[in-house]
């Protein structure tokens, strides 16, 4: 009987340890990489006046996206996000390589930007602010009483 109690206590302790480790592992940090995988040596090799569209495509591959209004702009975007537990992911690092070509297809500029260009947008939870008066529910419901047909209320005069 004593052996049974010790065995039960050991199995309970083992089960508790496994359950606790499963709960703690669910709160670990998740790192996610998105977009183009940049090689610093290859991206540094792109030089204005030396490279053209074909050499850039051969060196770096296809861009992440091409400019919508100007097809001469190529963008290579890399983003790393981190997420802890069930929180929303946050941008930890971002790198944008912007290559601009002239009409002949030669590289004119190479610009690099980072996480400083990331915009943080916080939407409103339950309503969107609008321009104009801020009226209560009852003002919206009963606000037009007595204004229909009142002088200066914008009614059309009756033709004579």
C-alpha cells in the first residue's frame, strides 16, 4: 500500500511538471522573418552608374515589389517580427533596399532605410471620429423636431 502511494505521488509530480512545462512553453517568444532574405555582401555590390536592371536581377533576384506608379523603382523588403505568447507581433527589425533605374535601365540611386520608417497605426476600438458636431443619441433622435419648415431652415419657398 505504501509503494502504491509513493508511485502515485511520483506520477502526480511528473504529470504536474509536464503540465507546467507545457504552459510555460506556450508563452515563449516567436520570431518571424518575412520578405526578401538580404545578403549584405550582395546588396553592397549594387552600385549606381555601374549596374543595370539585368545585373541587379541576376545578383539579387526579383524584387519584393515594383513601384506602382513608376516601374523604374524596385524594392527589396525584409522584416523581422517578435511575438510573446498571445500578444500581437511587433516589428523588431526592418530593412528596405530601394533601387531606382533611369529610362535606359541603369541604376541611378540605391537607398537603404530601416525600422525608423515603420508607421504605427492605432485604430479606435469602438468608433471612428468624424468632423462636425458631437451630438448625443437623444440629440440625434429628436434634433430635427421644430426645424422642418422653420424660417431660414433651407426650405424652398412655394412658387406663385
